[in-house]
C-alpha cells in the first residue's frame, strides 16, 4: 500500500464520503495486487471472498449465458457480492490486460461494515450506486 | 596399492556428499525463486520505479496497459468475427481466438475495444465496427 497515494484512493467514489476516522479504519484493509492478462479473478457461483477496486487495467465481467461487459475506470468496483448476501459471486471476471487493483478480504470488510453502521451505510450506498450504473445486472 | 581403494572410497563419498549438500541447498532456496516468479509483475514494477524515469518526467501513467497496436490483430479478429457471426459473445470470441493460436488474445481484444473496433450492442454482446474499420486510416494499418 505504501506505493499508492492514500489521498488519491480516498477520492475514489466508493470512499469519497467517508470521514477521516472511517477512512483510517478502511485503509489498512486494502492490499495492492497485480493481475495478469487472462487471469480469472472471480468465478460465478463461488463464495465471494474478495472485493476489488480497479487501479489500472481492463477487466471483462461475463456471465454463464455468454453476455459480457468490460470495466476499466480507475476506482470502479468488482466483487460487490463479498459484502451483499448471499455472498456468492454473480459473474465471472477475467483480466483482459495486465492490471493493478486494490483488494479487501471480504470477511474483514464485512466485519468492519457490521461493526460500524454509519460506515456500512455509506459504503453499501456507494456500492449500490455503482452497481446500478452497470450495463448488465443478473 | 592397498591404500588406493580407501582413497577412492573417500573421494567418492566426498563427491556424493558434496553433491547432496549442494542439491539440498538449491532445493531449500527454491521457494524464493518460485515466490519471485509468482510476483514477477510486482518485481517488474519495483525495478521500473527504481531505474525508470520519475513520474514527474514521464507524466501521468495511463490507466490501461497497452499491447503494441497491430493491424494484423484487427485483421485476425475481423476474420474470426466474420466466421462466427454477429452479434458475438466476447468470452466466446476469446475462446475461439485462443483455440486458433492467436497470441495475447485478451490484450488484443482489449485494445480493439478501446479503439472502438469491437463495440457493445448494449445487450451483453458485441459487434464489429465495420464503419470504423473501413475508415482509410484504419484500413491502412
């Protein structure tokens, strides 16, 4: 995480409305990860163990019925099922290019959201807003 | 002559044990090599940051990694799409491209999407942008 600018990450839509105190609780949970071309990040139906935020790269979200859309905007989220019941991924996600992401372990993230209602409300609201703008929802 | 056998045995044992110790040292350190291989992308980034140009000099980093543009890629994908028909499934196209032996099909498809040669039909499928591909500048690539 030390390679990234926390102030810039704080300005991502999903984190923008957090107070400094809330941000201080979320920031230590973030991990900086790298993805490879063709890497499968998420599989539909599997237990949603990780929540991702795009830093760089192009990612394909695809469903078992062959529909797909792609995400590449910095700050967009992948794997929202990690914090929303039934905690199962609803799509597959494949990295089309090499990429960089922030990841949060779903269990830790969920524990934090459950322990802090105000923080949970803000983040889930932002996640829902992001999902509503997705071209395909199953 | 009587002592030759002992000497040879001693040399043999020494060679075998030296080889075994060397082998065990290599095996004991193998996990470091594997860790390095697993995190090669991260190491590449670190090395680039250490020896590459400073960010201020290089300007803001692009948000998407690119593979070098290739007119061949566009032609290959155009032919594949003609064969499979439109609209097509993006994951299906990538599977076909892999089966046909096209190198880096994911990165190439990404590039074609960025260049608006592969465009979504808003129903979850994709079509080839013939108008864009047939533009003189694109055709000459």
